[in-house]
C-alpha cells in the first residue's frame, strides 16, 4: 500500500512540475514606427523561424504593442492599416474606383497612405525572444 501511495504522490509531483515548468512564455512590448511616425493601428505577428512552433501576436494601437510569446527565434511581420471614411453612396465609390484605375491601381483599396508594405525596411526581421519580460522596438522605413 505504501508503494502505491508513494508512486501516486511521485506521479502527481511530476505532473505538477511539468505543468508549471511548461509555461516559459515571455511578455514582449514596445513601440512600432513607420518612417518615424507611430503606427496608429495595425498588428504585429511573431512567426517561428523555420516554421516549427507556436506563433503569437498582438494589436498595435497608437504605436504600442504587448504580446505574450514562447521564447525562440522568430520572424516579425508588421501590418499597419489606415482608418478611412467610407463613402456614403455608390457614386462616391464609383468615382474613387475610377480615379484609382486611372492611376493603374485596380485592387479596390482606395487609400494606402498609412499601410506598411511587406517589403518595408525592418519588416520580416529575424529576432530572438528570450525568457522573461523584454522590450523590442521596431522602426520600419520605406524601401529606397
């Protein structure tokens, strides 16, 4: 009987150790700028370098973010979006689409002024997240 009880206690202790030892997440926070200006709205995503492991991310608001991630080598992808006033009627949308088409843009996106292109300098950077809390700032720039 004592052997069974000791074995059960050892199994419970091992389980608790594994459960509490597995949470090695890190809190990463910082600022995100594009061409020197804070990214007003967007998202930041940390993808595992090499594709194996969990990804994580967070919204960007007024140039700041905070994410909880697992430590490891990551690739950072940052997307910024611009809040636009939608047209109130079909004629406005048709006029804006026609103007964009005349410029050679047939994507249907009316205004790209504050969006961050995937090939911006600093986007898709390779970083390493370490255990614990850390600050990582990202200063993206237009590709020259």
